[in-house]
């Protein structure tokens, strides 16, 4: 399955998932894009880490989300459908990583 450029950006910026406490988990990219961490993948993901964050703004049309984490303001992108249930004030965990271009 070919990963679109937008899904590559979502994978780089958002990595695996947003955890919304008891509301469940919303995937950062469609499940096909997230399969890149399988044992048959040659993609190297570096700098993987998690950051607790608070959502300060969500644009459900563009998929851009503004959050604060550890005193920093961050803007991240996800496929808009992944943000359908995300709203201002939600406490989330961002799982981040990147791959060399």
C-alpha cells in the first residue's frame, strides 16, 4: 500500500496515536499508514517519544491541531477524520517520531 505525502507528514509529526483517556484511542493516520512499523518495513523511525499535551484548538477541516505540552505551543497535523472526536481542552498523549527524507 502506497502512503500518500499527507499521511507521511502525519506519521512524522504525529506517529502512532492520540490517547483521549476514557474516550478511547484515535489513530493519528489511517491504519495502512501506521503499518510502516512492521518487521517487513525498511523505514527507520528515530526520536520516538511521548508527550502529554492539552488541545487548545482543532481545525477539523484541515487536520491542524494546536496543543501545549511542557510549556511549549505545538502545531501538529493529522488526517481530519482522526480528529473527529477531539475538542479544545482534551488531555492527550502525542506519540512522536520521524524518518529521514
